[in-house]
C-alpha cells in the first residue's frame, strides 16, 4: 500500500529585498536540501514509502536523492513531480494541486508566508505543514526537519489526519464582486502602483490592513495589529487597521531587527464571514502576506472577508503524540 507525503521546498524563499533593508537571517538552498534530507529520512523510518517533491531550479529533489542513495540510506521511493515550471509562486500552487490529486497524506512546505499562501491556493483538503525558511514567517513555524518528517508521516498514516490539524482562517479578496485572490495572514492596501520587487518594506505607503491573526511577537505587517490586540488562529475574528495620524502610535517589529513607531488612525475587530468593502478613490496595490499582488484602480470596489476556508494545518506535536498513543508507526 502506498503511504505518501509531498514536499514543496521553495528555492526563492528568504531572498527578497527585505534581506537588504533589514537584518533577516538567510537560509540558503544548501540548508534547505539538508532539511529535506532529514524530512525524508524521518518519514521513511516511520513508515512512508513514497515521497513526491516539487521540481525547482536548484534541483533539491535530485540532490537529496543522489546523496541519500549514495550513502545507502534511502529506502522510500522519491519522485520529482512532472509539472510545468516558470520559477514563480505558481510552481508551488501547481505542485500542491498535483500532490492532492496523487492522494498524499500531508504536504510539508518550506518557505515563508508567501510560499504557504501559494500552496494554500492549490489544496482543498490535504493537510499542510509549513516550515519557516522565508523572510516573514508568521504562518510557518520553526521546526526541525526530523520532527517535521515524523509529524507528516504520522498524519499520513492516520485514518483521519485532520484530528491533529486546525482549519485556518483566510482573507478572501474581491474586486468588483469577483473573488481574485486570498491571503492567510494579512492583506494591506498600499499607494504603490507597480509590483516592483513584490515585497513591501516601506511602511509609509500603507493605507489600511486586514489581518486574520496577529501578535506583537511576530515580524511584519501583522505585528502592528498585534501591538494593538493579539488575535489567535483559533479566534473567530480578525482586525482592520487604518494607518494615519489622529489615533494612536504603536512600536512594532516591522522587519527583522527593526522596531518602528507606526501611526494608527483607527482600528476595530471583524467577525468571520463579514464582508468589508471600500470604493477605491486612488489606484494602488494590495499586498497579500507581505507581497504586492493585486492592483486596484480608481472606482473599483475592493472587498475583504475573513473565513475558515483556509488550509488544514498540521499541529506537529499533536500529530506525533497521537501517532505514539495509537501505534500508527510500524
């Protein structure tokens, strides 16, 4: 019987402009290869016999297969997906779609908030486990590859892996009544007119922000909202924050090593499934999970709605504990 997991390792994560304007750590692709090796070895030790890996320009799948076979320690069948690639975030979305079609029990995602968002757009029911190797890492968590492999395998071996998952929130983006995109953590309207380097690092360009979750001990846009009031992933609310003078000032970690005073005009919480709409008076760009993605024009109606339609996200410690308690490991 095939017992499988998928691995999506984004070679571009952690290399955007924020590396030049802040003090963020760089996790290079060689280290991503090492993390994937540990995931593979742990997963096969627990009982996984098939592992699908997203193709990429750094050849992560080929590197780990060649290395582990050469050491004589690879027992699982590792397959690189045969999908179209264009070296964009769409690669991660296509890989997630294909892995779900192949019936993997869990998808391990190496990247930041942007990579997790891309994967979330490609799955409907397959649990994902996001591991932090990006710049902004509110959604993925720091997790050792061995533990990630154990947890992913545990979920895959369970009769119902969702028992150790949480159904996450997401922010659904509508332009003129049409659903155009999603964000997992934050959606921010900026005065920018072009994507440029995509990553937003200039906080003077911000108009307003909607967050699904926030905490002051994170990095990036959502930390600003978190300094007003923390909102957990389990809370059935979100928040909208309007930037500008006349309200309050919060000191927030807007980037690695950088705390800044941010002026807030007003803010309030938003219940799930409530649409908030704005008539756009001046063109701009909507940044989703830290990256400029959606252009809005003067006269457009922009709608944002927080729902529980996000991905099923694995709680790694819960998964390993359940596996041990129920003897799912061989």
